[in-house]
């Protein structure tokens, strides 16, 4: 037992350090309010700080839990990242009042566990942010979404269809509160998607920029995550048991997944 504990301690220290770096990067972005991130994602100082901070944080998290991942997990994460980016770009181009850019993150969180979900969410926004700056500051939100999806799966919420929408709603509330300061202070409430109209509407009724961004998030994020969680539920249900078992040993046991 002592040997196992000594082996796990440095891993958790790495995970804790990674989370601390991610949180510090988030606070720095909110407090410094860097401008122009939407104009030059690779040449802007604020964007580079966000990129470095989130990349280091995500890297430490992955390093700390890498021993828990299987080969199947390493194959799933890039696919999930691609799903996030492709669907997110389509939704942005169509100006839909949703995001749907966390389906891959939730899928990894449910199948593998919270840390794999966190890593997927963070890496997806970092990679996406290399060619479109808006997703980059929100990497912290994507990390939290992955964590919560994995935690709800471990608690068995994905075994019961009626609990899945509730898990999505709760995750959306958290995401909205984390996103609002970033949207308001960095992008002025305008992130280029269909939800910008909601910010403008709340502003027209006298809300401050932060209030309008918060109200917009509370109106869109819970519904968005509800839909994403339900989609993932049916994806997992459709997977053959032998496929699900390849991932369950990494963090989520087969008994915690829907049948």
C-alpha cells in the first residue's frame, strides 16, 4: 500500500499543478482584459499568454494521469477534438444560438473519466484557438465541462436517462458563469456566434456588458449542454459493449454506463 501511495502522489501533484496553472491563466485573462484577441490569435500577447498557460496546464494534467489511459483512449481523444472543432465551426457559420462544441469532450469524459474529459476539452480549445482566437480563452470552460461530464458518469447519472438532462443543465450553469467574464471583458460580448444577438438584446434593456453576457450564458449554455449530454448518452447506448469496455477500465466502469 505504501508503494502504491508513493507512486500516485507525484501524479496528483502534477494534476494539482495543472489545475492551478489553468485557474491562474483564467484569472489573468479576466483581470488583465487583453484586447484584440479576435484580430490576431498568434501575434497577440494576451493570446500567447492564454495559449502558454492553458497548454502547460493541460500538459501537466495529462502527464499526471497518463498512466490511467489506454491505447483506445489515446485514439479517442483526437477524434473527439475533431468532433468539437468541426461541429463548433458549423454552428458558428450557421449563426445558431447554441455552441455544440463540447460533444467530443463530454463523450471522452463519460467513456474514460473526468481527467481525460478535461484534457480533451482543453486541448480542443487550444488547437482551435490557433486559427480562430475566440475559443482559446474559453479553454478553462471546456476543461471544467470535461471534468463534470466524467464526474456525473462516475456517479452513475448516465445509467438513467432522466438524470442526463439534469447533468447537462448543471454543467451548463457552471459553464455560463465561467464564460461570462471572458466574453464580456475580452470580446465585449461579441464572439461571432448566434448568441451575440442575445447579448445585444439584454444590452438594449439596460443591462451592463457583464450582466448581458451572464444572462446570455444562462439562456444558452444550460440548453446547449443538455442537448450535448443527451446526444452523448445515445452515442454511448449505441456502442457495442465490447467497445465501451475498452474505455471503462481507464476511469469509468462498465456498470456506470448506460446499457
